[in-house]
C-alpha cells in the first residue's frame, strides 16, 4: 500500500477509482507498507468523526413516566381518544429504538380507531411500515387467510345512511300548487312529484310550497342551475325511491352540485357514496378530492384519501397530491380527515422525512403538524421535528425559535438543538451552560453527557464520553470517538478493542466501517474484507468515507490484496466461523459464496438465520424472500414460504407450507420447519413425541453438518424437557462431534439436572473458550457456580452485552436480600434508563411496593403494561398495587 493511501482515499472521487484502482491497493500482499509510515494528518482526515445527529424524535426525559401516563389515560379515556394515545405511545417507543413495540402500538391505534379516517390513516401507516412485506399477504391468501393491512377498506357500506327527508303531516301541510311540477331545462321538460321533491330539503320545500312564486307554478325553468335533463330525471327518481340509478360520474357530479346548492343532504350523501365507487386510481382521487373538499363531502374525501395514502411514499412525488395536503384549509382538513389531522400529518411528515428530510414538502407537512397539535405532548413532538428540519436546512434563526418552543413546552431533549446552534455561533460556553442547567435539575442521562462532551476538549471530553457510555452503553458516538482518537495516536490495536466493545452487542454500520479502517491500518485485508462484506449484506447500496465511496468499490479494491477462496474453501470457512459463533464472519463468507454458482436459495436462507441472531429482522426477512425467489425446486420454495409466515407470526400457515413441501418431497428443511413450528406453537405435552419423530425424520434426510447439528441440538432440548437425559446427552455429544458448538450449553444443562454442577460449569467454560460471541455463555455459566463466581460472570456479561437484563435483575435481587433497598432499585434504574424491559420494570415495581412507595410501584406497573399489556403476573401486581393507592 502506498504511503498516501489514506489521504487519497478521503479525497478520491468515484471516477478516479475506476481509472486507477491499483494505486489504492497493490495486488501482492507482501509488498504493503506499514501503517506506521502514514502521517497523523492523513489518518485524521479519514477518521474524522461527525457529530451525532440531533434526532427528530419524541424523547421524553423520563419515558417511564410518559408511558405510565398514557396507560392511565387509556384506562379511562373515551373511545375516540384511544388512537391518539396509542400514536403517542408509538412515538415514545420509536424514540427508544424499540421497533417491535412501536409497531405494536401502531397496530393498537389501528384496531382502536373510532372513526373511518383514523382507520384509513393508521391502516396506511401500518402498510408503509411493512413496505416490502406485501409477499406475505400473497402467501396468506394462498393459505385462505387475508392480511387486513394490505387491503383497501370497503368503508362506505359500513357508514350508516341517515334519513334526511323533510317530515310533514299530510292533513295539516297543504300543497297549494299542482301535485306535479315540471322543470324546464332548455328544450326538455322533466315531470316531478312536487310533494316528494319538496321533502328532499327545507329550501326546496320553501320554494315549492312556501311564499315563493314557484310554489304556484306548474313549470319552473332550471336551465341556469347547472343540471342536465338526465341529472334532473335522476333527482326526480331519487325523490320517489330514495335510490340512485346507474349513472356516469359526470352526471352524479351535477346532482351533487345541485344537492349542495339546495341543501339536499340525503341526495348529497347518496351522490358522494356513488362517486366513492369511481375512485380507483391516483388521478381519480386527485380529481374527486378537489370536488369533495369544495362541497364538504367527507365520505368522498375519505375514499380519495384512502387511495392516496395507499400509494405512499410514491404519491408524494406527485405535485398535485402534495398540493392537496399542503394547501388544505382547516375546514377542508376537517372534511378530509375529521378530527384526525394530527395523525394524518404525523404520517405524511414521517414519510416525507424518510425520503428527504430537508425538502420543502417536509417543511410544509411539519408546519401543518404543528398547526394540528392540540396538547402539550403533540406540540413537543411537532415543534421539535420541524426544528430539526430547519436545522438541517441551515435556517438557524427559525430552528432556534422552534427548539426553544419545544423545550419550553417540556421536551427536554430539544436542548441539544439549542446547544448545537450556540456552538455554531462560536459560543460553546453557552452550550455548556444550557446543558449544565438541564443536568442540575434532574437525574442526568447518557445523551446529556454525550452532548456536553462535544463542547469540551482533551481529558474533559473523554471523561464526559465515558460517563455517557456508563449511563447509556447503546450510544455509538462515544465508542467511535474513542476509537478514532486512538487511531490518531496510532494505537490501532486499542482502537480495534474499543470498537469491538459495541459491535459485540450492537451491529452498527458506521462502527463496522470504522473497524474496516482499523483493519486497513493493520494491513489485515482479510478482516477488512470480512467487514465490508458484512456491511454490504446489511445495506447493499452503502457508501463509505462520508458517503464519497461505494462499499462495493472498496470491496473490489481490498479483494485484490487477499488470496481468493475456492468454493470448497468457502464452505470450510463457513463451517469454522459458524462453529465458533462468529456471526459477522459467517455473513461475510456467505456474501462471497453468493457470487459463485452455488445454490443461492440455501445460502440466502442461512444468511437469514444469521441476521436473526444478530437482531436484524428486516434484513433477515429480505434474505428469506430472496431465498424464496432463488429456490431450486417447488418443495424448497414452500419451506422458505413457511419460514416467512412463521417469522411474521403466522405459525399455523407456516405448518401448512411445511406439510405441502413434505407431500412433494421429504427433506431435512421441511421436517425441521414443521418440528420447530409445532414445538413453539403447542402447549400439549403429547406434542413432544411428534416433534421428536419429525426431527428424527429430518436427520434421516440429506443435509450438511451445520443444519444437522442444529437439529440434534433441538432434539436434545426436547429430550431434556421430557426427562430423557441419556438420550439428550447423546444428541448433544453427536452435535458437538460435527461442530455445533452451542450444544455445550445443552450438555451443561444435562450435567446440572444430574446434580453435577462442576460438570455443567466446565461444559459452559468450553463454550466460552470456543465462541466468538459469548456473553450468553457467561450468563448461562453463572447458574452453575457459587455466588462470587456468579457475580464475576454476570459482571462480564454486562461488560460484553449491557443490553442483557438478567445480570441487573440478579444483582438487584442480591442487594434486596441484603436489605439494601435503595441500591437494589438504583441497579434496576440504571438499566431501565436505556432499555424498556418488562422484567426490569416488573422487578422495580415489586421493590417499590416492598418499601411502601406505592405511587412509584403503580407508575412502573403501568409502564410495564405498556410494554406488554397481557402479561399475567404484571396485571396481578398492577391490580394489587392499584388497590393500595390512597
């Protein structure tokens, strides 16, 4: 590698990459220069760390308190307020990074919608959130089941028709004119029943039987009222039957205009219902929405809204659609969405921000969101989001005004925006003053120390970043800054250790990119290739070095400096990495294998399993769908379809696919899927025998060691549950013989159940020594040793993966046993600050109850039930604590 590699890397354009790739990385591994020869300025150019983004999310300082408030309000609020509360809950979970919980809140908002407008908005939002999951709807249809989120609602038929006919007494209400009145429209005469037509509205009644001269006329000229003869005849028929005949949209629009002029509410209702059936395309929706908003037709507007929202985000590229949403007056918004304006613009803003956070469209939608906000929490969210967009657009004065308004309304996190703006003006002292003021008024949080560090230098900066990590280990910036600082001091090994700390429990693309740079500096091109291939697996279009270079191009360049693997080499590497529980390494090997002529369906399936283990469910689903597309046979495709259905919560339909696959051809994967789904879905003890039989059938079918090891491991678990320890031990030993390292854990369990704690401890020690990712192994080993060793193992777990909650719960329980109640509650509070976990909240609620702090116990119960509304033990504790509240 040439001495100026790093400086060229940061300045080179993509065109240069194609013209002179060998100036980046030479072909021969042995001729690469040492990293020590690089100047610190060139390294600094590559490793320059951008400041963490000001997140456009609702981030209350005490999310537990907000969740508890929401739960309490949901218990007593009217039905028409529930959806808005679930929307707020969604925003809280979104700000916490809890994707599954936020999706569930959105589902609840849809289910609890009290108006058709809310149903349409939240249904469209769910569909948008599940973008890319449309094939699941098709798969469900093939099993005879419909996915409601992807269907257009036939809501018109669900809205009851009210009678708008004018009632009168036949004996008292005398009609003075002829019983038949004729309407002249140019050369046509249309005969109408005077009494029936008069009953359509009060104005028509006054005209045909009041003090107007028309009440005595037998012929009335209607040529100047915008109605055609066909339309007038249809109105006459409607006055007699209450039903509209089949007519063109143009004629119904004439009738609708007539109904609006003469206040014929029944006719207007019938016309807009009929027109709603004509709304099929985006252009239909645009054309009819204009009419609906002008004439105040809420049903027609809802039909148009459904079609437009169903096409998100694509429809926001249409200027006519944007104009409808951005130019609607308050009255028109009421026609379009009733009282759900805030929900609508919340959705539109989120979609627009994801497309282009700085566009004029985004600003317009966010301004409408601010206008629609009706309470303090809605104002906090909307003002903060608009402020973030203004900041990105470099509209600093307006951004400051909005951040200040959000902060004043109670959104503490908006102080980050105010601090950034002060720093941009060169007043870092004021930035620190703002943050110190916030931190002195409450228990400080990790993001506060992270933000404070931005305005400090040297040891003070690192001290604040270390405190940020201590309070919230999920923040990525502190790890990256520390690693980059070590790189600048040419302590590359130390930098690598630092970035590995977070990659051990949280897969972040930017951190993988930084580690890629560390490996380049160490001239470990094989490891660098591994990371860039993992990046491309997660984000195929990812760009590196500040977005200037595509990851694919860097991969090509690095590959020139590594020895190429054959297909056989790749399989051997995959076995080794899978056995050592090196999930990122396994991902990289599979990425490389997919470039060959190997069976792609099988590889994409393996890829999906790894991505699930790495907690990347969206990427895993994408890989599963690719496996389905590249399946080599119908029976293989049915297996992947079964896994897609199972992973999205449709277990019964997944079983159907497995059975259909077995009916075509008996295969390992089909039997394994059926056994897995059956074991997970049935509580009947007799199911165990069926699962054993299915796994034995799977093991008789051809497969590779990786999958057979997993099947043996699962079979061992079933035997343990059935008390057949000898059979279980045999399965685990056989799994270990073919490299399934995780079987050590199962074998340790067998030792423990045989009262051999020492054997269990030693077995888990073997797993710890072999596994690349071993936090879970330390946690499991802690169950098989004395208290002091347990504490040491669990301390190691927290160091390796601070998101695992069992260690906090164990330490808190020990403190509670030693009558150190405050310390026990503090241990749980430390973890709850960065992880919304049911078990942590449950235990803290129980501790609060134990010490007599009923209000805090009740608060934790309510927050926990926001995380899982159906948790039986939590419901019982909540009921008990609630009964004690004064």
